[in-house]
């Protein structure tokens, strides 16, 4: 079964094509960028072949996805004979609200519920929906599946997901903690358990998805019981340009002192904060580490603040679950930055972490146990693959249609 996986943003479309009947083999991946602009670009990378690029106007998602389909069937750069080889399409959808607790076959009702969640994710859900509607036009009759960033966290108890504001706002507007990165948190936790021979449904796990966007999740007996991102992806850890946890009174103070509109305040906490805002230099941890090595004090301050927040949440979630068996680092930073893994792990030796500094050195983009054999708590670096999760869920749901 060949599955096309789409992750549609407002101005980009990431994609992978995976043959699920051939050991989940990746056939091709790529990205369409600058959708809506005259200087659009498709970057297509078939497995075992050279990268292929197309430069032309891409006015909308329909045109962008058409370019993808053309690339996939191109006589020189393609990986399938015909678009009819695509059996199903899986979509990453940012927000499923309280309605979706698992991935779902897309029909009129599902599209309606995704549309209702637009007010909860105004930057992401409209683009996700555009991708779904475009595929209906371009591949009519091909089943589509929605895989939600939020669904894994729907197992959180109400005392974890509710905010201490008037309850009427939950009743009226469903204001609560939703959490994100759910596909990644679930995937790496299950993958680590397979590697270690543990029962996913009977262990306590803390997953640290660290990248430009970052979140931590507490997983107890196979269920998400808390996560650092909240009603929006701003809450929690310090990120590339997002503030993470901040006293809301600060926002009111700044709005008054700086005469900022709601949109301007939103820009401050989403686009001008995080390690970018603290350092005044970059949102990329690699840039900050290079600058710090040359004596840049604000770059080092941003790094220290980032590390501190991760360590703080790991400790808090160990308390939430009455202990922890396994701590996982994943995402672009978690998988590739041995400094963050060492800093956090060595600070929590009191929790039973016997960290192996030598095993950690230089580990980039691979699955590795980072603690010594007798450590009470295991720490691992685990590579994530959200596209494979989407393809797996899609294949599972679609295969049942044929029975």
C-alpha cells in the first residue's frame, strides 16, 4: 500500500511517499515552499536519486500538490508509475479539539469538526483543511485520513488540562490544555519500549521533544497525563522564538506601556521571544553555542535558560507520575545536541539517573541508550518519525475499509 503523507502549512507543503507493504519503505520526500507567491519552489528528493527542483509560481495549495504529483510520476525523477498507485493520503492536522481522540477517516463530519477547530489553531488548521480539499479534487475517491497533533493528549485528567480561570470559559469556548507534538511523543515512547523490551502500558516515561518548537510529555501506563504545551503551542518550554511560560500580567503591562495591540502582543510571544529574544542573535541553538564559545554572554544566558526550563519540567513530571522509568530526548535538538542531554541528565542523578557521558558524546540522529547498565532510570536519544506514524495510522484505517 503506497501512502502519500502531507503536512500542509500556510505557505508550504511537506510530503513523503511511503510503501507500507514493503517494510514501510520511504520512496520520496520533499517540500513545496512559498505557496501563494510568484517565486515558488518544489524540492523533490527520491530515494536513491538526485534532488530535483522546480521553480515556478505556486498560487495555491492545489497547484502545489499538483506539482508534487507530477514529480512523483516524472519519468526521470518519479517513484511511482501513476497517481493511481497512491492508495491513501494521510494528513497531519494540528488541532482536533476534544472531538478527536484518535486518527480518523476523513468524511464530511470530520471536515466539519476540523473547520470548527480553526478558531483554536488559526495558523494551522485552515492550511491542513486546504490540503484535504485539494486532494479531493486531484485524487477523487482516494481515502484520506487525518492524524491529529492533539489526540494523544486527550487522556489527560481534567485537573491537568483545566486552567484556574472561571469554569464558564471552558464551557463556552473550550479553553483548556490541549498539547501538541502528540504523534512524536507517542511514537518515540513506543519505539523506546520496543528497543528496551518494556511494556509501554506499564511504565512511566518522560518524552522531551526539543526543536524550534518544543514540548515535554508525561506518559504513565501508555497514556499522556500531562504535557507542557497548552491551549496554544506557546506555553511551556522556552523555544526558538516562543516565550514559553510567562506571567500573563507581563503581557498586560507591556500592552499598556508599549501601546501594543492584541496582534502585536501575539507577535511578541510567538515570533520575537524564546532564545531569539533573549540572545538578540538567533533562534538556532547551534548559532548560540558557537557564539557562547566566543564569549557572547547573552547567547550563554539563552542556553542556560533553555536548559533550566527543560530540567524543571522533567523534575515536575517525575513528581506528577510518582517517579519515572525512562526519559527520552528527541526532535532536532534532542536527537543531535549532546550538551542539552548531558546538562539535564547529570542534574537529575538524585532521581536514579546514572548518566554515561561517553556514550552520549557525539550522538546525532540515532537511537542510543545514554545511561549505564545499572541506572534505575534509563535515558535515551530516540529519533522521531512523525510521517511514519501518519502513514501507519492511515494504512491501518484504510485497510479495514477493504474487509
